[in-house]
């Protein structure tokens, strides 16, 4: 008995000793080169026993066997494995992994990697952004992703960008994707007012993303298919671009970074217009010597050179980031001034940003703040896509007689403009102040369940003042009087979101579920105003005087009103809701003779409920299900809510035993879903609304007091556009993804198309908004992306990336509904158009007469089989590094589309030359009238060297004040290969919509020349 008891105690002691030897506690710190890494994963290999580091990078792991191996991982860093071997303290420094960093994709309300994504997603990080002069975020990723077409409307600083993800889905909306900045979805509408139509049309709309400093952006994720975008429901039909700004995750001791760029820009191309001798000799041969003699004013002026210039632009950025254990912060300040290659064009941007996060209660409670403020100042020359017969500044320069003197006082009777006079006496300035703030609080209710509340605020306050002085010649009533427009726009958005996120890892599977609520409103408040007959010709004083006059009018009215003004024929106040008003409207001392002001105040609301579940089985089969319900104030109560579900699955075939070791990635993705769209509808167009039309001013200065007009007709049956999206994709990689890529096949069908239908006379209402019940826009195509690392050594690396996408766009089910758009402008082109909506055609199909030298009838118009949408988009990136030197080149191309050369149609042709206007020799090769025809329709196919750079990382010890130093030289738009006879085929002038609300595509009308730019940059860290 004693022996048995002794044996039992010995066995128990041995078991306890063995247990103590095999189960121990291990602690330590995980860092990178700059300091601790909070949130790094520490896992006992082959088990579910793991933890994460705190904000000091520290971890503690219990029940670790002596023979165990710890796996340390962090997104963007190479995974490290360290054997325990009895150690109780293990410190590890992880190395950055550029390839892994590229794989991180920020998705709606979370993040994933490309390898774990079930939808069609892509990410471009700051390391791969395009360099040089960057005015807006879209330029950073131009051509970097398959199926994403990014076109800058012109070369003007701050000009609008057109971004299409897998084609155009809607007739009326701008078809741009939803942009989400640090969790805040932005409005798709303009944030700057029109410059005002003081003469020859209003200036182009500015890009609403210009307020973002490109140097603050860490990555941009592009969500393409419905399985990825459905979490944004009604706003994801055109895809989603998620912009994530940089934070202070690393650099415990604090890191200062300074960058400075100096850029030189010149016009990349110009027209070969006649000089003095060519103009006179050609005039004599085509018309007569007498006309040539009468056209000679004794000078030889190159008017293109007169209005264009070589400019120097600059950009400075200063940032400070620090990780201080329980939190981190990054603050930046930036100043940049970009000058355009046309006189009086520039954009000045001043931005400040702070991103900060803080953890409390053992890291269970987390606060995050992301806030930015900006001031953007735009100067615009008198260039408008809607200018009429007299043309704008560029049209005037193309057609001006080269024998005129380059003098602003030179004057000839008639309707032809002197570019020097026009430029001297016009000014347009826009100021935009914007604040974007997102604050979130996150709390771990349990280890698996996290609650999060976010509030966002976006406030853009903009003013635009445009003036043309009385010294401007040949402008009818403006000449001798002057005219100014003063417009304002306050675009404000407030966001409230709450989510619950449940994450649980099981033995062979994992579950990630998020449910949430979102409310966002969008308010637009402001006014448009105009003043005529100023007491001064000083352009700055003209703007200041009108601002004073308008403020006097607004402050003198006690009650709700839409319009008010005064003129020699009296004062007026227009209000839909009459009120008793005793205001006396009058000018300030020395103000304008005639002034009117027209106000507006609109608010839209969007309420949403959403849920998404991600399930992973054996890290091999991935499933995603998403649903979102959106309620919009743009629809009646019966149709207010739209429901947008999606589902996707992925199979990691490379995890199967039958796959060889050389195949590192092989994943099949299948997804389907429905997203919605309301952008083509606008504010309250399901209700009958009446407001006063915009006032006008007669040639004698009298206010043309407007009457009430119908601006919306009641239609409670209006409902959401919906897009059914199907996607099949294959991701692949060989030899540890040294060669990798993806192939995607997709089909999108947009139904219930929102449309503004004009009513035939004598209908009481001029139009009605409706859904085309059987109308469908179909986009279908294929995308291919390929990446290959040719050389991978310690001193030399060489890699390339290539993407190409084909998209076919078709409109079906119109049942006779049609609309004309693609307005054309210029002399002799009143009410002309080039595009029409047609059954079985591409959305932007050209409609005009076929030109023939032998038998041309301009009245025989029809679809000509060409459209303005590229069938193929492609991009090629080449990257080389040799020790401390690196070089890169990026080529882009678009194929299978046509451009209508409205510039040539309006100015560069024989009829205009016969009115003594200048042209090119090519314009005289064909004797034809200015009728709209295929004579001016040209192939737009092109290949462009968009970006090329050379950089050098100066060797520094790292022990001194300078931690790193980099010098770079970047060229943009270095060469262009195309058969297009205009300056650049990558253009889409905003020429008007003929009242249909349908935007045009690929029409070139006196577009702002695209510059060729060389940038010298320096970047230093301290």
C-alpha cells in the first residue's frame, strides 16, 4: 500500500514537473525599423493559441510549450517564425514586405487582402502612385487598374475628371464611382458654384476632390463588382473608390518628413496655324489679292503663343508622425501653386490634416480622429465649352488674324474677338474652403464582438466671382458697361453610422459578421447673382462692388424670397410664398446700375441598414453575403426604399493537395449582386415644383423679371435604377507570386433607367421624370492584369505590370424613346448636336451625316456606327531598381472610340477662312460647309507615355538628423502616339446637354491644352 502510494506521488510529481516544463509564459515586443508595432499577431504555430500586441508593441502569451514555434505577422510585413526553446522573453523586428503591402484592400467597413477577397477588388498604394504634378487623387491611379478608365477633361489645373469602372451604367448620372475618404462617403455633386455666364458661357466645373492633398493618401482601393460594392447599396452602382490617408502607426520617437517639388510645364501640342506670310498669300490665292491687302494690318503675331506660356509650379509638404504607445498621431501641412499653360489659369491649394488615435481600458476602447481643412483658390481664363458663335479665348486665338498687333486696345468692328483685349479684360476667381472630419469610437464588448459609432462632417463653402470690364470689345451690351457674376455654394453633409462586428475563429473556419445603420444628409445652399454697368473697369473692384450690392439687397429683405433685384425700370422681389415686405432695394454708393440675385436651398437625406457576413472554411472556401436597404428622400414614400443584396464565393484551389508547389496562388471567384443609383434624378423631382426662372438683363440694362415655371412634375411612381452585376474571376500566381495576375469576366445590366422625357406641345408640363421600364444598359467585358518580377536580387530588381480591359456598352428596350445630346458650339452651329440615344447602340453613339466629296447631303443624318466610349483600355508599368537608383515608366492607351473635333468644325475649316479668320493648311484641303458630319469625326485611339521618373536614395548613416533623403526627376505626358488631328484625343469638353441632362463624351471643343511637365523633387525624413 505504501509502495503504491509512493508511486502515485512520484507519478504526480513527474506529471507536474513535465507540465511546468511544457507549459510556460512567453512575453516580448514586436517592432519594425521605426518602433513598436501595435496590433501585430503572435500565434503558436499549429494551434489557435494567439494574441495581439498592444500599442507599445508588447505581448504576453500563456501555455506555450517549450518545443513550440511562435509566428509573428503584421499586414504589410514579412512573417517571422521563432522557436521558443525555453525562452520566456522574445523580441522580434519585422521587415516590411512591399508585395504584402500591395495586397491590402480597404473594403466597406473593414479591410481584407487580395488573396482573401471574394469580390473583384484592387488596391494601389502610395509606392505605386503616379508622380509629378497631381491636382486630384484620381490622377494617382490613372491606368494602374484593369477596367478603370480615368480621363481628365482638359489640361486646366483643377479640371474635372471622368472615372468609369467597367463602363457607363446610367443615362443621366455622371457615372463616376462613389468616393469614400476615411470612411466618409462624399456627395457626387459639384462643390463649387458656376463662374457665372457673364459672357460666352460659364467656366468648367472644378473637380470636387481637389481639396485632398495627394501626399496624405496612403492607398486607394477600387471595388468593381456588386459583391464588393453592395455594402454601399444605392451608391455603389458605378463602383467605389476608397481613399485611406496616412496615419502615425510607426516612429515611436517621432518622424518629420519634408518634400518639395518644382515643376516646369509647357503646352504639349499646338495647331500649325498660318503665320503672316502664309495667311496673306493663301488669302490672295483662295479669295483675292484685294482681300489679302485689306486683311493686312502689318504685324506677325502668333496668337497661340500669346495666350499660352511656359510656367513653373511648386508644392511643399511637411508632416510629423509619432507612435506614443497608447496612441499615434500624424499631422501635415501642404502648400502648392499650379499654373496652367494658358494665361490667367492657376490653382492654389493650402491643406492641413491631423489623423490621431488613442486606446483606453486595456485597448478595449479606441478613439480615432481624421480631420482635414483646405483652401483652394482657382483662377480661370475665359474658356467655356458652351461659348457660342463668337467663341471663347482659345477659339479667338485660333481664328485671329496673324497680322493684328498683340495689343489689348486694338479694335475692329464686327463679331471677331481680339484675344489680347479679351484676356486683358476678363477675370474669374473661385475660393473654396472645405473641412472634412470623421470621428469614431470603438469598444470591444467581448473578445469577439465590437461596437463602433462614427460621425462625419463635410462642409464646403465656395464663392465664384467673374467679371468682364467695359473695355472688352465686340460684346454687345457689355462693351462700355461691364458685367460681373457673384455666385455662392455651401455644400454640407452630416453622417452618423453605427456598426456591430462579430469575429470568431473556430477549429477549421472563421466567421466575420457586421451589421450597421447609416444616416447622411446633403444640403446645398447659395445664390447666383449678376450686376451690369459697373462704375469702374478695374476687375478686382468690379467684384468687390457686386458683393457689396448683393449683400445690401439680401440684408434689406425681411422674409423668405427666391429672387430680388433692381434696375432703372424698378425693383422686384419674387417669392412663391408671398409675404409683406417693405424693403427698399438700392445700390451702395457708386454701385452697379442693375443687379439681380436668385437663391436656392435644397436638402436630400439617405437612411440605410446593412449587413455582411464573411465565412471561411479551412482557409480554402470563402463565402460572402451582403444586403443593404437604402431609403432616399428623392423618392415618394411608396418607392423610398431600395433593397440591394449580393453574394460571392471563392475557392483557393492552390490549397488543394493536387496543386503543385510552383503554383502559389490559384483562386476562383464567383459573385452576383444588385446595386442602385439615384444620381441621375436630382432634388425632389418626384414632386410637382414651381419656381421662378433665372432673371436676365436687357441690352438697355432693364431686369427681365421672370415668371414662375415648372421645374418638376409629380410622379410618385419614380423608383431606383438598379444594376444586376455578375462576375467570374480567376486569380493566379506562380513561384511565390513572382508571376501573378487575374482574369475577370463580367456582365452588368442597369434597369428602370431614370430619364427626363420632354412633352410634346401643347402639353401643360414641359417634361416629366420617369423610369424607362423596359430600358436596359448592358456593359459586359473582360479584364486581364499581369505582374512579373523579372529580376529579384539584393542590388537589382526589375518588374512590370500590365492591364488591359475590353468593355461593350449597349442600350436596349427603349421602345422608341430617344434623345439628342452631345451639343456642338461655335459659329454656324446653333442647336447642333453629335450624339443620340438609340436602340441597340452604345450610350454615346454618334448621329450625323456621312461625309462624301461627291454626294454630300447634310440633312441625311443617321447613326454612323461610331461612339465615344473606348472599347479597350490598357496600361503598362515598368520598374527598375539598381542599388540606390530606381526608374519607372508608365504607358497608357485607349482604343476603339472616336472623337468629334468640334474645334475644327467651328474654327478650322474653309468657310471660316473665307471670313478672313485664320486656319491650318489641312482645313483648306476639303471644300465643305460647317455642317455636322463625319468629316470631323476621327479615331481617338492613342498610346501615351504618361509618366516616367528617375530617383536616387542618397546613402545616409541614419545616426544624424537626416534619416533618409531621396531625389527624383519625373516627366508627365512625354509623348503621344495618335492619328487624331486635334491637340489630344483624351478629351471631353462640357459643351451642354440640350436640356436632356445627358452628358456628352469625347467631344473636343477648344479644349484647354494638356501640358508636358517635368518635376524635380526632394524628400527627406528627420
